[in-house]
C-alpha cells in the first residue's frame, strides 16, 4: 500500500510540473509582409506567438 501511495505522489508531482511549465511559445504565427514607416519592406515570415517571456520567443 505504501508503494502505491508513493507512486501516486510521484505521478501527481510530475503532472503538476508539466502544467506549470507549459508555454504557448510553440504556437506558430504567420506574419504578412508589410512596409515600415521608413519605407523598408519586411517579407512575410513565421514566428512564435508572443508572451511575457523574452527568452522563449523567436524573432
């Protein structure tokens, strides 16, 4: 019985950690081409969806 409780506790911790560290940074966003204010054209490209973390976003 004790072994079963330990396994349940470990499983609960693993599931909890997975939900804490999930991020939406894996969502790809397609960006259409556009002109900047100085006349420079930016070609269409793909990037990750922005969030509040600067360390996990492609630019």
